[in-house]
C-alpha cells in the first residue's frame, strides 16, 4: 500500500471513529511531533517539526543563493591557516 493510499484509508476510517479513538490518534500524533529526532551542530535536540523547519530554511538559503560554494570556503579556510 502506498503512502497516499494509506493516508486515504486512515482518513476514511477517522470519519467514522468515535471521540475516544480520535483522541487516541491525536495524542499519538502529538507525541510523534514532540519526540526528539535529531540534534543540531551544537547538540541542541530537535523535534520533527523543528527539524523540518531547519530543512526548509536550508532549502530556501540554497534557492536564494545564501550559501558559500565549497571552493570559496576552502579558500577562506586557507586564509585562516595563513593568519596563524
């Protein structure tokens, strides 16, 4: 079963679920959203929503040219070494 098929099946099932089942599903999804899934370069823990936000920020930086090409970064590092 594909992801889309599974989502559609769950949506159909939720349409006929009672309040107890809906509350259980909501609690499970809330728990998944607050679970730590990664950490940043400083070791700060990230939830799935924070992680996804960081990924989106990175993709936007890439799209709008707010990045340093690898070659330029290597030259900058060489400059640091010469300063020592």
